[in-house]
C-alpha cells in the first residue's frame, strides 16, 4: 500500500474512545477484511457508518424525511430477495426507516454502555452537592447568629439591610468560588485516574479529562447558584430584630433563637434523608456487583490465559490459516506447564456474539414469531476440555472435522431443550437460514450451558462448530490452561507463537479472571463511585448532625445546669440529648426510605440478582446511618452530661 495523505492533528475518527490509525478506501474492503467476503455486494450487509453534511437551511427532520423516501424505494427493491418469506416478515421489512443523528457527537459504544449508569452517578453527585450546601447553610446560620451583635452595631452606625445582605452574599460567593476552583482541579485529577482505569487502551489514549470552557462555565454557574442559594437565608436573617435589644442582650441571646435552630434541624433531617438515599443506591450497586462476581460462568477461569492471533490480516488464505492455527495450538501444548490449549473465533466475556437463523430438520416453527435463532462460535479441538465445560452427551469437535468432511456441531442444553424437548439431539440435522433446503450440519454433542458474551447472559441456544470447517474464521482467541501461576508465562506463550511465525502479532494477552473483571468494569465503576458518594454524604450528614447537636447543647447550657442542680443525673442528661438526635435521625430515615425505593426502581434494569426493594440492602443502609448518627451525637451528649451546674448558671 502507498500512503497518499495524512489526517489532521487531533482527528481520531468518528467513534469516541477509539483511535483510528489508518484509513483505507472502502473499495478495499475485501483486501482489508478477507474473511468478510464481498460486503459491498451483499444487500443484507449493513456495516458502513454513513455521514452526510446538510445543505444550508435544511433541518435534520427535513433531511430524515427525504432520506427515508429514498430508503423506502430501496427496501421495495430488496423485497425481491424475500419472495419466499412470510407476509408478516415482508411487512416488518418495509416498515424499517433510517435514523439520522447529529454527527458532532460521533459514535461511542463506551458511551452507550455507560450512559445510564453515568446519569445515575451524576444524580448522586448532585445529591452530595445538595448535602454539602445544606451543611454550609447551617454553618452560615450559626455564623450569622454569632455575629448578631456585630450586625446590630453596623446597623446602629447606619448600614442598611441591603448592604448587610450584600456583605453576607459576597463572603459566601468568595467561598463558593474558591471551592469551585478547587473542585475543578480535583475533577481533573480524578477524571484522569478514571480514564487510566479504563480497560480499553484506545480510550485511555483518546479521551481527556482536561476541563474546557464549557466545564469552566458549568462550574462557575453551579458555584454561583450554590453560593447564592444556600447563603440567601442566613443573609436575609442578617439585620432582623431590635438593634437596641440585641446590643443589650447577653451571651445566651447572641447564640440565637428557636427559629434558627428549627431551620438547622430541618437541614439536618434533609441531609440524613439524602444520605440514606445514597447509601441505599450504593448498597444496591455493590450487591449487584457481588452477585455478578459470584455467578458461575460455566467454565473454570482460574489459571486460564487468553490471547488473539489473526493470520488472515497477514494475507494467509483459508487453508494456510488452518495449518498455521493448528501448528500454533500444537506448539502451545508443548510449552512446559501447559495442561491444555485450544481456541475460539468469538472471544468469551468480550460482549461479542454472532448468530444465525436455523432450519432444523423435524422442527416446525409455531408461527412467524417463533424464533429459530442460535448463537454460534467456531472452536478448535479440545475447546471444552481446556475451558472445563462438561460434555453432557456425544463428543467434541475433533481433528477429523476438517474442510470437506461432513459438517458437525455441538449444541448446549438450552438448544436441546428448546428444539427437541426430551428427545436426544444427537444425530439431528439443521441448515443455516430459516428457509434453507439443505441440512448440512449434524449434531454430534451436547455441552452444559454457560456464559459467553458477558456475565449477565441468560442461557440461550448455542451452537459450536469446528473452526476448520468455517472459512469465515480469520484468527482465533487461544485459551491456554496452565498448571502453575507464573508472571513470565505470558512471555512463554508469545515465544511459542513466534516459533511458528515471528511476524504474527499476539494481542490481548491476559488471564480470564482479568477478562471477566474488565467485562464488569462499568458495574465495578458504578459500585465504587456510588459507595464513595454514599460514604461522603454520610460523613457530611454526621458533621451537620454534630454541629446542630453541639449548637443545641450550647443553647440549653443554662437549662442543663438547672436540671443537674435540681437532681438530674448525668445519664438522664445524656439520654435527653441522644433522644433529640434519635428524633432527627428517625424523621430523616422515614423520609429517605421511600426515596431509596424509588431510586431502586429507577436503576432496577442495572441491577443483577436482586430487586429494587432488597430488604438486606435497606436494613444495612438504615443501621449504618443510625450508627453514624449515634456516634455524631454522642460527643456533644457526653459534653452536656459533664456540665458543671455552678458554671452553667453563671453562663454568659
């Protein structure tokens, strides 16, 4: 090939999170992907991403309508290929339409996969911000109460109420601005750490967490709204009351009145409710991740290595590919410490799948909606032994199942039950295509059900065929089971491939445990971040509860001293303070529990193996919050219990 151009700096392609290094003319499809066949000439193949620039004055809706006029004409032309199809299928075929999306966003499988979880995490961030702002508002109320004499003195010297409100707002905005700048820096550091944690090398190379002007404006807006919104109540309270009375008041009056305390209590109740909401969300995601990790994948992942080799991209034809792939398998088996080795066309736990519609001899579909689809994978000899997938009946694909020999297949238990009920599937035949008249494949074995694309998979009809009978196979993902755990084992596997062909690249070398972990990256990220937000929210709520309780104890110092002087013991004082804490916690929990159930219903589709109202999660979150509230209120309660009556009665 000859290089004829260079793309501009910063251009990485139309797919977000994937860096494209080389661009080829679409007419070279067969040369670039020799195992695909002639996709350009196949009317059923839809593999291109089409992009178009709208003319000036043409809206996206107008372009969609005009494009679908052309598309409808093409569908009627393609209908000639479906003469033997049922009428219902033809009608559904003609109902298809084109979807036009703004090209500025590009395409992103990563974004589609993480979209809803990220929205949930953003909502959690907003709740944490709300709790933090409530804490700040409570602190500002306390500060305003402590400055009542200063405020009254300013009023006495001629300061108007507007000037006093402006003073408080300016101070709050300065604090909010400083917090926003610090948050920007922290967001950049944490964002870079998250990108580096992505299990996709291309994403780490192309994505950036560096804030741009939009992020800066958003941070400025949020900081301003938070600064104004949660300092407005303390600011408006500034200057209220009688100036002369305030200047004559003693220290106890300076501390504040009942209205301010009620407002602080309300803020703490809200913080407790929101904290419980976040703890429940974190618990649901954590339990879902635990359930996924404990699922039996249907194979044994321990001491199992996986890597990819693709001779087709080196220009090898089908026969030479088969020879090379078989030689690599033999070479891997000769490596010391290797128990068994095999390979598959579709790699496990990579969210990849390939399916076909079948015509099964002797099975009559029960209508047009009775699907005869099954997932396929082309495997090398010894595949089930290497992955430790039990063989239920029959045999594995063997060395004799080569091109030109009778085609064979191994199916899973779901396939056998779905199409043959209680009868044995061994010896039964099927063909590819719902209307196929040839039944090329004979079922020679049945294996146990297992996971294939992801840990969330429900068992589906699955067919395994020998890769030596499948011309579409360009390369294999090899699976090697080792008898030892060794950090250098990967190098030995690479060396084994290099002994067959030193120019053949080995990619994606990792253990299956690591591959399963990568397949659960989104769930792990959501569980980790939601747990962090839940703990942060609980800490903030505890700080708020501690502050309000301390404030209330200080306000009631004379009362407590009088109670002790009249005979109240320290236990009763301690109980009195903790009872107030318990009331705040109980009200907050009562408000937060219905919200937690609503959050569970919202994210139920993201959960695995548990319901939105999982009682264990709700119980653990509630007890954790009760324990935190008790600890937060215990310190001021103990301080109240140690109040000296003589000192308290002289308290100013």
